[in-house]
């Protein structure tokens, strides 16, 4: 064999494959270390691009290869099997191969591997090549028939069941699909079952397969699936197209879940839920992820990507659809605020650092490194902007045209945009630039008032990003409203379409100067730079009709307060404290919304705010002043906290919007109340809570106040047998640790008998929490930097995907002082210098270093 170095793949070099696939027959003889895979693939030459037969294959032991029943000459590398064109038949032919693989030793968790005695697969993006030789690219689609032979009772694959017997089962998927959507599961599993009747009257069997002991955690997930299927019919007119839909919960999984056709494979943490073991956040996450993977049936499966550069087409569109669904199931206002918090925390951070890239990248070395917030969350924002610009009616007409035109195809961003151009008659070339230009635009605004006319002048600019120094103006839908001094709205929601670097919009015939509400519902993913005083913010906090901007005004007051405390030693103003107290006391407002208003900006958010303002952030000062503000709030609000806590007792647990909203506010209040009562209320709740939201919330409140060690030990004794609850136990201790203790606690937990570095959930519970503890991760001794680097070096040979993603913890290194930059750079260079470092991690660290 010849070893090949990783190569950079470029969008501009796309070419169709030399051969298309018609049908695929696979037989699996499952064995932990010696699984045999027999493939029988019918190929047809691509007359538009003739050439050699090039098949991907990695970590395979080839036992035989034949074409039309005869042995063939071929070239084999560590990544390909190649048959020269001269040795191929002139027309269609059948390629057969038998390979051997070892699922039990596959710690990378891609291809076919084992998790707790269960066989399972993960093939996106390029895992199928670790199963058998195949043209493993998304534009090659075939009809699959699969036979599974196993000594385990449950044997599943894509599509509909065809036949089964003792030790075997056959499945057939009538819909052509790329190899990345292939799935197989075999294990000793139990099914939680139900049915759904589609809008055309077809009955679909539904199953959630789990390990024994988890069967009581499936009911919510099944109902979420039914709700998703009904919603997609009602809102997008999309009906399910198989006789059965299966979900399998897997303990060891690199991602959240996977949309394989008819057989979704889920990280257990994203499908299992019960009141006793799951928080409200988990229930909401399960609901959203189940919807996301189901919605992929049309936006990703029936219509897929031509190449991996189009990843944002399926992911951004499907994220937008699951956001719409979650808003309909719960609260659009609260959901939108949560979306923006995540966007700013993850995607803006990405856009502002060395990992910035286009929503549709121009090149990649390892596609696994581009499953990013930019592709997913910013991709979803682009869909939302398109809908705002063209309106609801045109949006749904365009979607329907897209589905009708491209069903069964592998398509591009251009195909998606063309459907909306044809429906609206608009030229969307300029708008399409959102897919090709990286970075977060900065949007500034000035106002002028004269003779009953208000003119708003906007200016946009986007800072340089790696490989893109010169930025062009973007198309921005800016939703605004105008509010009279008496609080009445004189101009309701209006979308201004900005296309130039600087552009003015005038509103005439106004009786008096209004207060402007700008960027309502966060109508474009920009950083709004607006000179606005505390009095105006307080006015908008009290009178704005847009929930997002009400929350935004409160958050801006909180950020200004923290920045002033850090940089000037200035105590909080009464404007901020009084406005927050008024907001919390307003019982007409959703408790979930009030909980979001009470939450302080994160330490990382404040660090970025200081950096943007030209100040080098000091993580220790940020931590100390944020803690000081928590104590000030606890004291200032002490007369209303007990009443708020008591009034928001949601009673018997229901994972619905009303109950979760009350619990969210109650837990936010408890965190402050604990600072006043030395933990009495939290200790009582911990002892009496009948649900994980309140039990874990009480424990977090105690730990945040520097107490609660007895409760922590009690929590472990109660839940040590439940792996998902134990992930919470690991995470909580590190997340709220004091900065100088965080790395030490994390290091101790890596020696705990329940720590398993091979399990991505457990690894992320420890090191994701360490990264999230901003002060602790950036403690001045650099201990956390070294600890994370040590473990990433250990993990890389076992699981390159998780290693590469966790390297993102270092992406903001240029934000800090010279000492911290030097320490982080040393650790990154140490990782990069590790012998035999994976391509995934090499690419990620190289990009972070800016080499």
C-alpha cells in the first residue's frame, strides 16, 4: 500500500464522478473484531466525465474484488481502490467486494463500531469508507438493500423491513441516497413503540430503541417525533415516505444525532428524558434535536448536497426549520433570545477569530472540522433573512418549488436560491454573498430629526477574516419600529433593506420625535453599534413591543454596568437596578422571559465586549466583578426574591412551556436567594425536589455560593448508576468552581473511576465545563491550558473528531495579555508537534495558530 498525505479539497475543483451507482446490496456478518462485509454494487459510467473507477476505503482488509464475477487488476492505497478505465466494461457493470473490519477496536466512532455491546454506525461525513469500498461522496446516490447477520436479537438498517429469520434480517430503502446516510444497528435492545397516520392516511410504525433500563425515558421523545411529523405536514406540506421510522439511543456518539434515512441514530443524551433524570433544558433539547433529524428527511435526505461544500444548505435550512418548530411548541420570543445567545457565544466568536470561514467554505482538509456554528447557526440566520426579505407567502412558494424541482437530487446553494428568484422575480445574487463572505458585519446608526421627519443613516463594515481582507457590503434586512414619547407605537414592524455601505431611510409626517427600536427580532446577524444612553435604554425596556429588544436593552444595561465596574470601579446605577426590579415584578411577562432578563452576561461575553472596545480583558477581574454584581443584585432584590421564588412553584412536573418557564425563573431567583439565606432554601429544595431541574438547580445554587459539598456527595450516591446524570455531576463541579480551583478539580475528576475518556459525553462533561469556566480556563498559572492539551494529545489517537472540536477552546487566544498568549501558543505548538497527530486535529490547531 502507498500512504498518502492529507490534501486540501477546493470547491472550484468539483467534478462529477466517473461512475454513478444504480443499486447496492450489502451483507454484514457481524463479529466484534472480524466483521465481514460483502458488497454488490451496480455501476453505470458517467458519459459526461469518463475515467477510472475510484472507490474510497480506509482501515479495510480486502479479501476479494470482482467485476461481473471475474477478478480484476486494481491499485490499492491506504485510501482508495482504483480500477483503470481500460480494465472496465464499456457499459454498466457489477462490482463485488468482500472486506473485513474490526468494530470493537474502532474508537474513532465513525464507520461501524461498538458501543456497550451494540453495533452501530456513523457515516457522515466520510465514515462509510471505513465499512467497504465505495465512491463515498454525497452526489453518488443509490438504492440500498441490506442483509444483517448477527447473534444479537435486534438488527436494523435503512428503509423498510423486507424479511427476517433466526439470526438475520433484510432491509430495503426504495429512495436513492448517498452513502453518508447509510445506517446499521444490532444489539440487545428494547423498543418503545407508537404509530403516526400521515395526511394521506398511511400508518407509520414508530420505534425508539434503547438499552434495557432506559425504556422509561422514551415517551417524551416519541411524542416529540409525532409532533414533528405533524408540524412538517401542516407548515411545509412534507409527508413521511416510509412504512417505519426508527430511532436508536447510543451511549458513545461524537455528535448529537444523525438523520440516516428511516433509522436515526442518537446520542443517548439527546433522546432519553424523564422528570427524575433530565432537566427542562434537556427536554427542550431532545424535542428540538428529534425535530431537526426528522426534518432532514426532506431537507437533507430526499434532497441532499452535491458536495460537502454545500453542507450549510441541508444544515442551515434544517436548523431554521427546527427553530420554527420549537417556537411553535414553546415561546417564539424566548426561543429567539436563546438562539441569539447561542449565535453570539459560538458563531460570533468563530467569526472574530482564526477559525472564521464562509458559510459555504472554499476549501477544506478534513470536512469534519466544518460542522461548525457558522454552517449551522449562521446558515439558519441566512434562511431567516431570506424569509424576511421576500415575505412568508413567497418563502413557502419558493420552498415548494425547491422540493418539487429537486426531489431525489444532490444540489447546490445556487439551486436553492434559484427557486426563490423564480418565484419572486428578484435577482438574489447580492443576497447570495452571505454564503461566500465570512465575518460578522458591524452596523452603526445615526439619527437626524427635522420638521416631522426622522432619518436613520446606517453604515456597515465587516472586519478582515483569514483569507478575506476586503469585504463588500451585505444585504441586511433591518427590522425597526418607532415609539412615541408616551409609549405608543407610531410605526410598527418595518423591514428596511440595506444593500450599500451607507444608506439612509426617512420617515415623514411624524407628530413628535419617536424613540427608535432597531434590529427587532435580531433580524440580521450583525453587531449593532449604537450610541444610546441609559435613559433611552430604560424607556425601551419599559415600552418596546418587541420582546427581543426589551431583553436586549436590559442586557446592554447589564453589560455596561459590568464594563464600568471592571474598567472604572463604578458601582451599578439605579437605572439598571430599578429597571431590572420592575421587569422581574411584572407578572404579565412570561416567567421564562424574566429568567433570561435576570441572567447576567457570561464572562466570555464580557471579555469579547472589552476586547472589541480596545481593552485587553483580565479574566480574574471579570470573574470578581461579575460575582460582586451577583451579590449586589441579591441584596437589592432581597425584598422580592422570596415571593418570586414561592410564586413560581410549578407544582407537578410537566415538560411544557408553562412549567419550564416557571422553573427557569425560580432557579434563577434561587441562585441569588442562596447568597442571602446561606443556602437554606436551596438545601430544602434539594432534599424535596421530585425532578432533576430543581434538584440540579438547587445543587448548582449551593455550589455557586461556595457550599454544598454534602449535597454533592448525596447526589452522587443517588445517581451513580445513571450515566447521563453522572455527566451532570462531573460538569457542575467544574462549571461553578472558583478560577484558581477549576483546573485542579478537573484534574482530580479525570482520576475518578467513572471518568472514561473514550466516551465523548463524559470527556465533554469535564473539559467542556473547564472551557466554559472562563476565569478557571484562563487562570494566570496556565494550568487549565496544559491540562486540556495533555488530554487532547491522549485522545487524538482514539477519537480525532472529538479532539479537533475541543481544540476550539483555544481559538480566542489572541484576545488576552502577552503571558496568556504565550502559554496558549506553547500548548498549541506542543499539540501540533505530537507524532502521528490526526489530520483533523492538525488542521484545527494550524488554523487556530494562524499559520
